[in-house]
C-alpha cells in the first residue's frame, strides 16, 4: 500500500465512463474528469477482488462481450486488486451490522482496510459508506463532486 492517498472506485464510475447513458451526460463527464485527474496525479487505485466480475457484468448489459473484455483488461492494468482474504472479516462484520448488499460491504471494507476514499456514482453506495464511517464521494452530488475536485487539486504529483 502506498503512502499516497489511496482510492477505491466503485464500478458505477467505470460504467458511466464507458457507457454513455442517453439524457445523462453529467454521469460520463464527471466520471471522465475524476478518472483523468486520478490518472494524471498517479494516485493508486484499489479494488476489491470481485471488481473484475462486477465490471464485466455491468458493461456487458450494453456492450459486446469482446469490447467488455478489452475494457476490463485495460482497467485491470491500472488498478490494484485487494484479495478477499484481506477484507473478508471486515466485510462480514459490515454485512452483519448493516444489512448492506454484499458488493457494497466489500467496497466499503476495502476502503476502510486501506484508509482510502471511496468514489461512486451510486447514491446507495455513498449512503452505506457514510453510515459505516468510510470517506466516500458521490460524483452526482454537486457538493461531493466539488469537495472531491478540491481535494484532488491540492495533491501535488
């Protein structure tokens, strides 16, 4: 784990980056801006072990399997995967005490394990993370988006 600000990015952000939803250009634009800034700054991105499977499942709903495999390979080359054994206990505790969806529990557990911020385009994920005392930003909320942009702008690469 790097001493630089670690980040966990929910699949919803990648989905909004790779899939243009008609009538919702802000989803793409905010995902694009944040992902590009994180990349420019060279910040380490971590994902729970189930990230690849979830990303495939979400993208294939709108894209061809061939394109999905290309996108997933590209994304995986830029993220660090946190193994299930590293966060299982914390995820299990979060699930038991909160009743959150398993996938949310793993993302939140990963963020807490790494003392990382969680970035999402899923309002429920943001609410669940906040209830579990994890730092999280919902990009479609103007206040969260501005706060995150300001936080990233203070990082010197």
